C-alpha cells in the first residue's frame, strides 16, 4: 500500500465521482490512511493528509468508533479497531481463493509447488498453495506463519520497503537461523533486498530448509503486500530452471495483479 503522502486527498476527489456514496468513500479512505500510518494517528494528522475539514474527520471517526472499526486510545489518538480482524481474515482467504487458478498455471508449467503469501504485521503468512504432482515435493500448510528474513516470499515482500522500516522489523522479530544458509544480520539482508530489486525476483537457496530452493516475486499493485513463489528440491529448481521459471512467475504475477484490481465484476 502506498504511503499516505502518495494518496489522492479525499477532498480532491469529485463528490460521488464513482457513482457511490461519498461518506463511505471518505470512511474507507480514513481506514486506509490509518493502516498506512502503522499505528495510532491523531485527527489533525488525518485532516492534514486527506485535506478534509477537521469537523468532517471527527464525524467520520466517531461513526467508525461506534461501529468498532476504529478505537480511541486513552491518549485521545485513534487506532484500527478489532472488528477489522474478522474482515481481514476473510479477505485473506478470498485472496488465496482468487489466486488459485494462477498458482495452478504455475504448477502446470513448472511442475513445482506454487504458493501465495502476504505480509501480516511482521510475519509472512501463506494464504494459498497448489502442490506439485511429484512424489518428492514441497508442502507448506496454508495459514503457516514464518519470519521474512529466511524466505523467498519474505524478501520479495520487503524488497521495496524503506531500509529503516526493514531494520525496525528485523529488530522486533530477530533473525534466527533456520539453516546454516540463513541470513542473520540486517546489513546482509538489506544487501539481499538490493539484489532482489536489481534482479526482479527473490531466491531462498537452502535458507529455510536444506535441500529446498524457492523463487519468488511480488504481485505489483496488490491491495496488500503479496508475493507468489515456486518451491521445490534444489536438484530440480536449478540455475537453469530459474531462467525459465522467473519470467513465468513475473507474467503470472502481472496477470494476478490485473485480476485483483478488477473491481467492476460485481458492480
């Protein structure tokens, strides 16, 4: 999700320009701005970033608090509320469901297991998987949570995050070694992210599990940070195979991005 400074101000949007209800558009815009802020936010900050009058912001927040989607903290600042958790969990499951046909194509064309993962807080959570048909294959339980530093999807998800945010995340989670190949220092991990940005894909080369190699790319313009990957035995997911798999991963990620952005199907 883009930072608040890049978001079109709510005041600049034409009233009901989409044929919808302006107050709803503004309420959801407030929720997204709060998510961008990553924590507590004050009314004046929301007014400044959105361009809306302070009384309008106050009315929107009061309604969202009453509905449980926002909570007011003891310091009078605002944070996202617990009712959003259920919506987020359902949306994550739906996102995995929508991705399955695209993952199935990856399995069909590569023969290896395909995954989709999201960044949820400081962790990577797997929301969809289509397993390889090989008897020797990789299996990751949907719903499994892992730390980003030892996975291809984690690198892909964090590849465009500011270095300071990545360092802060790593400080919170630590960098335990899953194998002797795991990256265990922030400087080395940031260097790895530079390589991801330059190459256009991420690699987990025996870093999460010995004998396993994973290739991953982020899903561009996804409504939430998402990545897809191919994983399999290192003897099959070789350097030669990488040259064939990565362009396919990038093509499928672009197609999935378009599908996720298509909000007109139920209009």
